[in-house]
C-alpha cells in the first residue's frame, strides 16, 4: 500500500480537475453557471475535511517513475 496527499494531488491536477468539475456540474445541473476556480477551491476544502492528510491507496493505483 502507498500513501498519497490527496489534496495536493487534486491541486497538482488543477486544470483537468476544473474542467472535469465544470463538465459534471453542467451535466448534473443544466443551465447552472459556476466559477470553476471557486468550485475547485471548495472541493479541495471539502476533501481536507473528509479525508486524512495522507490517504492509503493500493499499490496498483501508484506507478513509480
């Protein structure tokens, strides 16, 4: 098992995460407009409140460099 800093991973993938969240909102709530930067910021905060700083994940989800 490996440990990852989930909040930092999400922040590292910021561009793709913003686009994915925008897409999810538009499909789930058609016609609703959101600020993708603010949405990502709030999402990261929520992750920080519900997950541990270091989350344990199975090795099959981690590929060494």
